[in-house]
C-alpha cells in the first residue's frame, strides 16, 4: 500500500517503520524488533528509559531513529532532552 501511495503521489522520500514501544516494553521483544531494520517510537517518559538501556547494550544505536510521540509532560521532555 505504501509503494502504491508513493508512486501515485510521486513521493520521493523514504518510509521508516517505527515500532511503538508501548506495544510491549519487554526488552527481548524490542531487541528482536530492532533486528529488522526498524526504528522506535516513544510516547511516554518511561519509554526513554528503554532507549537509555539500549544505548548501554548496543554499539550501533546511532543508526536508529527515535520518534517522540504523545503528550509532552515535563518528565517526558526532560528525558528527551537528556538523550
């Protein structure tokens, strides 16, 4: 569907799938998802802690995009800024 829409609208950008961490916070699931050339979407301050743990474990974290979605409460924006 994305390929069809890209062609129809002459979109020349790229599509980057982002796994929504609120779907499952389990590290083994997030880590498995990241094996599939995807990125992460966060929506809450707690999700940033997941990103921090990934930084500690992975050497290639700079290749990932992190989308920060959702209402930005002070704790969430503070943690985003700390990244």
